[in-house]
């Protein structure tokens, strides 16, 4: 009897995993469809990479070791961050506009009716999208940068593995934050102003404009503790070997995991508040 | 003889017609813009937030430059107020172009969903409609912020002002805006061929502006040649600003080249408008 129950539970879990895997695969395929858009994005990321790289060369020539990086590390920072931009949806994009639109039109009622959790559903879809953009929009700019400039890419495969874990955590932090923005549509209806502000904040506080380690004093310490640091700065520092010891690396990943828990938890709370608010009109 | 008369008559016919078309285009543009402004004002909170956000996006760019200068005294030999002059002028120029026809990059979406067909049958020139599409008043934020930084730079800098230099500042902003506008029209035309490639023009507009806010001495010579002679972004603010600052052009162009910006702005509209016409002519509806 008890064995039967356990088997049933296991079956249920397996079904859930299969469901979210299918949603993620759908997210991947959806973005893979737009070849020209991907090529255009790769071109833009590469152009920006070149522009920023030259300014960093000028900066690091005058101040070698700025922010704890040498010039090759600073250039690696530029090119890897250009490769991660699209996947992390750091300059907008992703799903929250779509979620907001579904709230505005009332399609969200259909989503809530599905035998799947709203947050997990969107997380799976967004991770699928990110996986495609990591490959489709990440590899070429990084290769272009590595061809032209001397980068400090590690040769140690375990460092790359750690980087991949850190990137994944960063992607979930990014999702969790954008999910909160998406849900705000339940109260605001028009999310364009909020989205714009969110983009501004993420461009600045993720370290995309300038590595957060270059930010001075107490302000620097403050920005390095914010969730945006978990999206770009921490994965890059893991890759560049700034968290070389096992303890340091674990600390960096724990910092990311902490934000994952806090933000996903906040998303749960806001979601239950939002769904209590929904009144579905017939017709 | 008869041919010559006919030609003259045609010429006389063409001029008023062309002028009428321009007036018609501007009138249509004005009407559509007024409509979008009214619609924007329906959601006032969102409008205020997004205007402030628009100014803040670019202001944070400048904060990043400011932080760079907390570690160094000069970048590529330029001081902070000098970089602020570059930054403010290109930001205001791009803001101007972005306000007036920044939504031309939506044309790819219009082609995809078939709503471009609706535009083609309306009695207003297509470019005017595309340019005014979803006119976003919030972009005033960027212009205001750019002008603010520019004003600070001009007050802080120790420039030996001449009549030419005083004249050059507003000319630089308008010509710069026109050059960016031409890039946007060309980018929109490109979407007739590659509908999903809206992002390519960002490389030249936003990417161009990111480049122009730093001194030209920072970049490789080949890159400088490219943005001077191929896509003449250097005329947006580098050459005029170098003249105002009394600095030589790293490519060795003479000082008077700074005053060529308005001519360059006109010149770049030729390929842009040819591309636009070719694009419109090649357009095939998706049928949906």
C-alpha cells in the first residue's frame, strides 16, 4: 500500500520534470527560430565589444591592476559580458513584457488554470531561452574578441565548470527579479515605465558599464552586495579566478544561491497576492 | 525644341508637387505625433517614470565615465570636462533623432504582422507614418540629460570662444541629430530585406554614441577611418568638438572640416533615402 503511494509520488515528480523540460525545450526552439535576429544581435554585441575594449585598454594602460584585473582580464571581462548580455536579459528582453501583456489582456486566467505552477512554467521557458542565447549569441562575440585581443581565458576545465554553475545561478536570479516586475502588471497594467527603469538599474548595477570592482569605497561594497552583482560580476570573477580558493568559490556561489532563494520566495508571495486579486470575467 | 519646353513644364510641375509632398508628409507626421502624445498622457505615471528612466539611462552612462575619472586624470589625453562635452553633445543629438524618428525600427514588426499594408493605403507618405509610429515623448528625457551634461562641460571648460565656435555648438547638435536620423532611415530600409535585423542599427546609433562619448585618440586608426569616411559618425560631434577644444584631429583632417557637419548630414540622406525607396519598392506584403 505504502509502496504504491510512493510509486505514485515518484510518477508525479517524473511527470512534472518532463513537463518543465518540455516547456524549456519550447523556449529554446522559439528563440532558435529567428536566425536573422540572432545574427543581428551577434553583430551588435561584437561592435559594442570592440568599442568598450578600446576604452578599457586606455583605462588599464594608465591604471594597470585597476579593480584587481590586469589588462587581459579587463578585456576578458568586456567580451564575456557581451556574450552573457542576451542570455541574462540584462538590457531588457526576456519574458516579462509577455507576462505583463497576458495580465493586461486577461490571458493570464488561462495560465492560472493550467495544471502547472505559474512561476515554474515561466522559469523553465526563460531558462530555455537563455540556453539558446548563451550558445547563439554568446560564442561568436567571445571568439571574435579572443581573435583580436589577448584574453585571460582559463585553461582549467574545472574553472569553466564552476563558471557554468555560476552563470546558471545568475540566470535564475535574473529570472526571479524579472518575474517580480512581470507580476507588477497586476497592479500597474502598463509595465513599460517599470521595465525601462529596471533596465537602467540592471545595466549599471550588473557591472556591464564598468566592473563593479572598480566602483569606489563603500558605494562599491554596496553595489557588490546587490542581486545584480550575482548576474554578471560574480560569474565573471569566478571565470577570471578572483575566487581561486575552494572556500572563496563556494562563498561566491552561496551569495548567488542566497539571492535565488530570496527573490524566488518573494515571487511566490507576490504571486499568491496577485492571484487572490484576479477576478475572471466570463465571455 | 518641343522637348525642351516639355521638360521645363515638367520641371515646373515637379517642384510644387515635391514641395506639396513634403508639406503633406510633415502635416501627416504632426497629426500622428499629436495623437500619440495624447495617448501617452493617458498613463501619466508611466509617462513620468519612463521620461525619468530615459534620462537616467544616459546619466548612468555618465556616472560610469565619472567613476573612471576617479581613478585617472585623463583618458586618451582628454580631461573629464572635455569628455563631458563629447558625451553631452552626442547624447543630445542621438536623443533628438530618437525622439523624432526613433521608432522606425518597428517597421520589421509592421512588415511581419501585415500592418504596413494599412499604412501604404493611407494618404500620408509612408516614411512620415513610420517615423511617427508610437511617437515616444519620454525621449525628451535623454535630450534634456545630454544638454545638461553639455551645459556643465561648456561652463567648466576654459574655451577661447570665437564666433565660429559659438555657432558650431548648436550646428553640431542639429547636424549630429540629422546624421543619426539618416542612419535610422537606412536601418529601417534594411529591414525590408532582413525583417528581424532591427538590432543591427543599434550598433550604429547606440554603439556609435557609446564610441563618440570617448575621445577619438582612444580608438584604433582603422576604426577612426571607418567612422569618418564610411559611416561618417565622426561628424556628429568628434570633429566639431575637437575644433571647439582647439585639438587636432587624429586623422589629420584640417580644422575647417569641423564645419562640414551640416553638409555631411545632407549627404548621408542621399544613400539613406535611396535605400528607403528601394526598400519600399521591393516590398511584398506577407498577405496576412
